[in-house]
């Protein structure tokens, strides 16, 4: 984590320094020689080199816990694939605001297929609580779902908002057409609701770039591509209908020290470059960097010196070093496992029969329940405190 923070801050500082001198009419030619190391291809007339000289962590809480994240979107992995191409996802607040404070994309699981320079988005959209009205409630009555074909195994029917119905005993359905056929008497006026998923249209040929975000592939969602993009990889973005608690946030700060070495063959140019750089970093650049979480806490100049450029001609470089102290935020979002709303191994007919049972019958019913430990559910410890080896929960 330390080197990723260090590299990101260094890259941002170099971008700001290059941007500052790109606006200076006399020193635009300096831009190719503003680098993060001394490996110049040729001896320049002038140059700026930014190097790290030290760092130390700064804790904002004992265990670095900052709070919980409420979001519509969560990043997930696909089993058997690397799952490294997208670093993180988050809500695009401006897109949500422009859409009347409604999330622009429907809920579901969006599979990202990564290619060499482009990626595809294959949505599997979810429907919750779609109402199927039952007129007579007699066996053989049918109802049609609003969307078809269905994703295999995704359909769940709930009777009266409380009891989950059992496929094969109480209903059958055709996944290709969405036709549901009830197999037992339900009673007139009963309301059955359906939860299911269905595939949407796939979008192909969407370009990606390293260390850049993408906001148009899934409207309302920001996709961040890092430096670990692999062709053939797949990842999933899970969107929910309402904003929910999706992550625990852990974070802190790093105190980072950088040396900004300035060199020039002309003393006047050297002095102008140092003056302009110090004023720009301590002035407008300080506010720009603070907005993205990088605080410049100290800036000092250690003085000038001379260095030999060519011994035969007795030419010299004028060199000097600025010390730049910055404080940068870091934050890790740890995904939370989905909750279990309920569990039962019996049918709705059994539940209806037990509604009027005595204590002895209820005791027999209780013997059919299974302990949570027998469900093969995996407890996920806090990865920040125990040793984190992944940053998202795989889709199963």
C-alpha cells in the first residue's frame, strides 16, 4: 500500500509541476526534463527531478476505522479469473443528480469482459417484488412475468409477502417465456410476488486506459482501471435498487517528504525556475492538491551549489534542492457480506399446517431446522486486521 500511495502522489506532483511550466512562455522547453529520476537521455540545459526522501504513517484512529460506506454499487470478482482489471467502483454523484436523484442504471449484475484495449458490459438485470395477481387460485392457473428469458435458477415466488413457494410442488415455469403455472390451490385474491433476473443487451468495444476512470459504460457508476488490466479477465459490478451499506472504510494519512532538485546552466534561469516553482506550489497548486486529499505542509529551499557540466570547457551547472513535505490520505473499502433474510427447508404447505400446531408438533418442526454452521457459509474476518488478501467479495 505504501508504494502505491507514494507512486500516486509523486505522479500527481509531477503532473502539477509540468502543468505549471506549460503555462510559462519562457520555459515550455523545460517540460521533457521534468522527471521522477535522473535518467536523462541527454544532458539538458535545465531540468527538475522529483525524488522521495522519506515518509511516516499517521493514524487517525487506533484500528484505522473511518466508518461505513453507503452505495448503490459494489465491485465483485468472477470465480476462476484474476479479477484485477478494475481497481474500484463508486457512485457517480453528478450523474445521479442530473437524473433527478435517481440512479441512471437498473439494478443487477453487470459483467465486464476485458479485452486488449476495450471491454464489454453484459448486464443481468434484477426484478424485485413483481406482482402476479391470482384471480381464481385454482390449480392450473397461469401468470406471465414481465421479462423473459430468465436467468436459470433466479426465480423466487413469495405468497402473501411472507412465504416462499417451492418450485415443482407449488408451481412450474418456462424460463424462455416467463410463463408461471400454479400447481396447487392458492385461494382467490392471493398476491404472489416474483424476484428474478434476466439478461440485458451487451455493449461491446468500450475503450479503457490504465490509471483512468470510465463513467459512460454503466451510467451512474465510476469504473477505475489501474495498472493490472489483463485481457481475458472478467469482473462484476453489482448495482442495488436502493443505496445500502456496502463497505467498511479504513484509512489514515502518510507524511511524505520529497526532494525537488532544480538544475540549470544559467544562473538567471536557475533563480527564475526556483522562484516560480516555489510560488506556484505554495500558492494556487496548494489549493488544487488539497482538494484531492494532498496537503502541502512545508516547502523550503536548501540553497544553491555548482556542479561540473564539462571539465574541458570549465562549464558548470547551478543546482539546488527544494524540500516538499506533504500529507496524503489513504483509504481501503472492505466489502460486507450480504445478509440472510431467512432460511427454511420446508414447503409453504408445511408452514400453513404448522400455523395451528400445538407445542409437540412445533417441537417436531424445530428438529428440521439446520444450524448456520451446517450451511457451509464462510465467515469473513476483518481483512485489514487479520491480513487482507483480496479487496472484494466474489460473485457466486
